[in-house]
């Protein structure tokens, strides 16, 4: 489990690389890549919340 202070005070625990925009692409391609990034990030965060909740219920 990740340290509680790390979760509350930093973003280091988020294991999805920061999005980097590529201005050489068309706006459609840029939007598509940004959307894919948001899906990965959201999925990671939802999974992490489920993991934390499961761990907390196991400790009760």
C-alpha cells in the first residue's frame, strides 16, 4: 500500500505518464490522444480507489 501522506500530498503515486501534446498532429489526432490519456488516467484512479476501499474493509 502506498503511504497515506504520499497520496494526500503528492501526485507521484499516479502511475500514468503526464500527457504531452504533439502540436504537429491535426486537432482530431491531438483530441483523440488526449481522450485516450484521460481514459487511462481515469481507469487507473478508479482501480486505485477500489483497491484502497477493499484494503480498508479487510482491516475492519
